[in-house]
């Protein structure tokens, strides 16, 4: 996507399933987050489109492998879903877990299905 494309336009294209955008170039001001919270949020951003990680895996990615519950609390407070793709964080059992953004778990399910379709469309060669 062009660097001149606004974030709003990029989010709209993503929501329409027209664009595979990881939003990693979007700079964040994480304000008064702790070092641990910043590590978790930045690690979450690295979960690739069409992929998921468990809360425990995300804790490990952030350097605190025993902090799965704390990761869940951080994901529940995420104020910028999609940019910090907390919908990609799931239960170790394979269940979806919770999703605090509008639409709840049903929205999480839809986002994961859409991204999985984008990934297949983008990387499959016919």
C-alpha cells in the first residue's frame, strides 16, 4: 500500500478483505504502559496475518513465558485492535478465548476467517 494512503483508507481496505496489511509501519504511542506491557503489545504486532499464537506463546515471545494470564489482561485492555492484532491471540486449547472489541468473539472469528482467506489468496499459486 502506498505510503501516502491514510490509515483510515488502509483500515477500510483491510476490513473489506481487499488488502493484506500488517500495519507494522504505524507508529504507536504506548503512553504510560509498563516495559512488560510494551513488550507484549509489540510482540503481538508480530503475529503474522492468518496466524495465531496462544496467550502463553505470546508471553514467551515477550520474554515472560509464565505470564499468560497477564498477557490476557493486556489483550483485554488493547485500545487499538487491528493495529495491535489481539484477535490473533487464542487459547492454548485452540479455542478463541475472549475479544473485547465491538462484536466480541463473533468479530474475532470473522477477522481470523477473513485473514486466513487473505493469506490463502495472497500466497497460493495456481
